């Protein structure tokens, strides 16, 4: 298990249980005591946990983990989902992308599509995003016009949020919104943990002709605190093959296309 995978798991357990001993961490991670202690010391240095005698407590750990610790979770599934979502976008489209690990992968897939890279400066796609990490990666791609909306940066997701971000989106028109979410439920729709993120993501969805949700199967059939958009506004969900058949059927029964890759 790589360092970031161990760190992610440690933070997840602390978020759920509040505390963790070195001995328990050794059993859960299959790592040595020395490795676990080094991991805890490093996360404490980053102020993501508080070290105690023989272990650690949650301290400043949030239930919404920083994006850099989510990247290794279900990485293969997210790459397949991202590739399928990116391949469905026609050249010349105006695409809204919010922040998140899966949408970051979508941006990378769009950036390297051969049929797009052959086009002239700004001709392949227009990407509108509130994610500063996505903008940073696309800014070096001259064939993609990158539009960054303003706002206040959230350290967990690298997203710009707030009233200013929503106001800018009110003046734009999008062909597609590709949204990463924390949960998507047949009755409640797409949702995330933070109401500030939800407000901006909702604005992205409202400006789009089609809303595409990219989410691995662990997020389908679940609810989260703040609604991004109702199920009726979702055109397509791109997910992995592990989504239960009955969950997929509930979405298709509401006229949402479910693409499993």
C-alpha cells in the first residue's frame, strides 16, 4: 500500500471513529509500527490529526477529506468513468466541470483526446470550471479555451465557491455540465456534503443543456447533505459495473441514462 493510500485510510478511520491506536492501525493497514508512526507524524505535521501517546485522535479531520487524499480511492474505476464521459463530448462543445477527483480525470482525458488536440487555439472545446486544479492543467492546452469563474477557494476540493462564482455562471450558457458528486439518489438527485459547493454546482447544472453525473458505484443510491440538482435534471450517469441492477433500474425508470463502464 502506497503512502497516500495509507494516509487516506488513516483519515477515513479517524473520521469515523474519532481515535486510533498504532496497534489497531498496524492491523488495518498491514504496515509496520514504524511506518504507521511515521504516517501519523506526517499527518499531524499537516494538521490533519492530533498525535497522542500510542496513537492519534481526529482533531481537525473533516468528514470531507482533502482532494489530494481521495485520488487513490477507486482510481481504476474513476479513470474508466472519466474516459467514457470525455469520449461522449463532441468537438466545439462548451462544458462545465466542477471540482473533484473524477472530474479532474475527465479534464485530463479531454486534454489528450487526439481529435481535439489537432484543432487550432481555442477551437476544440470551451471548458468552464470553478476548480483551480483543473484550470491549472488545462491552461497549457492552447486548443482548449479555459474559463475560470471567481470565488473563494476551498482547500478540500480546490473549488471556488460563493455568491460571486454563482453570479458569473448566471451570464453563461453551457452545452454540458459534467459533475462529480458525493452522492446521487433516485429520489433526491445529486448532492454533496458542503452547501457552498452545492450552490455553485447547482448553478453549473442550471446553465447546461445536458447534465452528466460522473460517480463510482459506491455513490449511487446514497444521499448527501446539500442537493446539487434533482434527478429530473440529470441526463446521464456514468458509473462502473459494480452498481447494483436494482439501483440502476430506479434511475432508468426516471429517464436517466446509466452508462456502466
